C-alpha cells in the first residue's frame, strides 16, 4: 500500500494542475498549474524506476552486490526538468509582455483574439 | 501514361482535362466573335445600367469584405451565434476543451475494448 | 571518413549548430544571419532529398547515435535497442521533405519580409531551432526523443509567434495561449511515455510496436495521446489556439507553423498505425479520428467565411483542410483490420489523406505568404480596408489565384488530385462523409472568392496609390511554391507512386517497421 503512495501523489499533482488551468483566472497561476502537471509527470517517471533499498545508478561507485535503481527514468526526468525550466521561463516572460500591453493578468480581459 | 491517376473507381488526368478546356474555350471565343456587333461604341450603350440609378464614382463603388455573404450569415444566424460564442478567446476554455475531449476519447477507447 | 551514412543526422545537426553560431555572426553584419540560415536550410533540404532518394531506392534508413557503426542497432547480442535511434522510412522522409521545403522557403521569404525588425539573429536562430524540432519529430524512432523534439518545436514557435510582442499585445497573447496548450499536450505525451516505459522497459518505437499487448494501460496511453496530438494538429473542438497563433505570427513563420502542426499529425498517425496497428479497436479509433476530421472540416470552413482578418480566415481554412487529412487516414484506420476493404478503398483513402498533407503545406504556405505580401505593402490584415490591389501587385495576385484554386480543389491544381482520391474512396466507406467533404470544398471556394474580391478586385483605392510589387526574395518563395502546386496538379501520379504510396504502405505494414531495427520478419 505504502509503495502506491507516490502514484497517488502523482494523481493529486496532476488534478490540482488541471483544476488550476481550467478554473483559475490569473495568467501567473496558470503557469503555476503547468508546473504542477509537470511535477506530477516527473514524479511518475522517477517512481517507475524506484526499487526499495537500491542505490543511485552510478556504475563506477556502486558497492558490489548492491542493486541500483533504474537509470533511464532518471535521465528522462532530468531532461524533462530542463525542458520544464525553459517552458516556465518563456511562459512567464510572455505573461510579462501581456501585462505590459494589457495592464491586467485576468484571462477574461486577455482575449482580444476571439471569434 | 504520365499524369494518369487511378482513383479506384475511375481516373483523372489533368492534361486531358486541360486540352478539353482549351478546345471548349476556343469554341466559346469563336462563337462569341460571331455574335452581335452592331452596337454603337462610345455612346450610352457602352455604359453600365444599374436599374436606372446614376452610376457611382469608381472609388465609392468598392464593396468591402463585411458586405460579402451578409445574407448568408444573416440566414444562418441561429447557427452562427452559438458558434461565435463558443470561440471565447479565454485560455481557461481552451484547456477545458482539451481535458473534456481527452476524457471522452478515454471513455470511448476504454468501453470499446 | 565516409559521410554518406551520416546524412540523416546532418539534416538535423546543421540547423542545430547553425542556430547557436548565428548570434556570433550577427556581430559581423546585420544581414549575415539571414543569408547564413538560408544556406543552412538549403543544405538541409539537399541532404533530405539525398536521404529521400536512398529511402525510395534502398529502403528504410537507420541511424544509431553513438554506436560503432550507424546501422548497429542491437549491441552485444541484446534483444532490444538501448541507444537513441533515428528510423527513417517512407512516411518520415515524406514529412521531412515538406519540412525542409517549407522552412527553406520561409527563410528566403524572411530575408526581406522581416528586414526592418530588431533582433534578427534571434529570429533566425529560433527559425532554425523550430526546423530542428520538426525534423526531429518526424525522423526519430524513439518515443522519448519525440517528446524532446516536440518541446523544442513548441518553445521555438512560441518565441516566434510573440516575436513582435514588444510593440503589440496580441502576439504575446497568442504566444501565451499556444504555450499553455502545447505544454499540456507535451506533458500528457510524456505521461504516456512513462506508461509505456513502466510496462515494457523500452522507449524505442520499433521495439514497443513488437511488444505491445493492448492492455488496459496501453488503452489509457492511446486515449491520452490521440486527442492531444490531434489538438496540436488543430482538430475541432480543440482548435481555438490555431487562428490566434497563425494570425499573429509573422507570415513566413505561419507557413512553417502549418508544417509544424502537420508534424504532430504525423505523430498521431505514427502512434495509431505503427505502435498499435490492428491490435487496437480500429473501428472505434478510426471513427474518433473521422469525427475529429468532420468537425474540423465543417466548423473550420463555416467560421472562415465570417472572418475579416485575412490571416485569421486562412487559419480557419488550415483547420478545415486538416479535417480532410484526418478523414482520409481515419477511413484507412477504420478498415485496417479488414484486408478486403483495405485493398478496395482503404489504401486509396490513406493515399488521399497523406497526399493532402503535402499539398496543404504547399498551397496554404503560398496563401499565407501572399497574405504576408499584402501586409508588407498595405500594413493591414483587415480585409475591410483592402481593395484594388491587383492593379499594383500583379505577381501576388496570380500566386493568390493559384493558391486559392488549389485549396478549393479546382482542377488542374494539386488540391483537386488529393481531394478526388479522398472523395472517391470515402464514398465507398460512407457516402455521407464524402458529400460533407464536397460541401466543405464549395464553402472553401466561396470564402476565397470573398478574399479575392475584397482584397484584389475593385477600383484602385487612393490610400494605396504608392503600393508596388513585393521584393524579389518574397516573389521567389511564392513562385517556387506555385511551381510545385502546378507540377503536383499536372502529374499527381508521379508523386503518388514514388512518395505517397510507399508512405501509406509504411504506415500500414507495422511488422516491416520493427523488423528494420530488430531484424527478423
């Protein structure tokens, strides 16, 4: 049961993120919502490679006979975190530009493009 | 043959089509040139006739985009009003629709087995 | 060193390295970045054509990263590949050709179109990165690698959409909306990748395709990936980002964005055909894609008729035309499990849908470029303020007529050839679908008549007295696209036989795709 806890956390993270994206009216908070979904996905990946009592997958430094956690999900997560950083930086800078021109961050106001 | 496209129930060849169009076009031009040419040039017969109204100035006669298909959109008002309201431009709605459609597809794929 | 086996990676490596050299070159002269990126993309196009010839004559190409030799897919007797592998089959290179062509012409067009802006080195660097992202999505044979390139493409395109955000608010708004929807879709794809990895311990598409069992988890992964990839391609009702992003981006970028959304469409087909193939319930998933297609076709075109912004109007048409591709390939998917129907009309429908991808990239690119030319000379995108431009912009008018006739499916242009294939094959699957497709085609023609009349016809307006034809580089890009459209229209069989039919077959034959990497038929 306790081993399933990370998966529950993943679901909580992603649901909170989706809730923020749909119901929150602030552009910065929408960016936070995307970060939440991203954290959920990263946690999901890292949990897949977890093994109880195993050490970090550094081949040259592992003690003999000790099992290691799967290295691939960790590489995937690292890549995904870096991409997430770029996404967040870009989305926040665009939000800044929107604030400069529109004077607001409310999604109900930021909709000159419609129809 | 080059340009021959089999569609399963027939074929299509743009070159044959072009030849036919050119032949037909030549015929049309030929018959048109044989037509009535007894009207008097540079008289009233040359001018456009707009139901007896005076002819507009050239610059004023341009019809802008909003006027085109006005009747079409007016007749389909009941279709267009909900559709335009649907395109709110609100980012919350954009994400909402993605989630709704994803859930629907998940249900369909899950149920169908 | 023999360079030939390294061609697949050169397609991507050149623009990627070029993107990082560009800011340095900018210090020499402000004009260098543009010319440099045109050269880079020209070389990329050349390599793509070389690889395409090789794929057509020899068969699918494989490129293994970091191995002793580029074709060494299974190191030290392993049963599954552990390295990142590019697998280039007929479908991949078909999309690669579109990407290479469109991005090269986009860069040529940009040379004069974007000349007066600030920060051109960033513009061209982002353009190269966007190209890298699209190429990567199309050529990769690794599902996580696909996610990475998807993110590269969307980050670069967001920055390009909001390129003019310094002066106007709307590009920033469009960029924000696109970023939000594309990061959601990328994260959902990442989640699906996690599901695959958790079950099968491989990330390689070919290995996954062999191992996949269509368990409950695979169904969830499929149900997650189909809608989000369709969203990136602009399927209704998740299309609302498309008109925003397409209308606010600079015109050459819009043209490349069309190709970028088609790369997502390619991924959708790759997932359904190569990964799952007949294991999934083909009828259900086929109909899901057909319904996306129908909604896109109809709602896209009816919304286009009432638009006043010329690029917004064309963006709605892009949605509508995507519907044709979804319809054609969706019909192919729906009858995939039925060999008789597949032979009778399924393959033809897929050929129509896939051929339409290339045709659409060409004529929609051309139309967006003409819209850009109008904007370049008149400074407005509002159709109400245009008029009489055919007097002063003769080439643009001719190019617009060619593009509009092609999108409306008038013979002898290329849109007609692919639409004909779709109509005739879909009619045998379900006549109603075919009739709707024809009605949509008529409405498309109607709305382009509106554009043509309000922008080009009419008396010469006094405020556009000074307007003249656009500069040579813009005319060149439009002329090349028009030439391709006419060639495809006159000789559709050449393209179908050499490019489209192999592409359709490589989607259908899943076993062959995995055998290229894993060996054994």
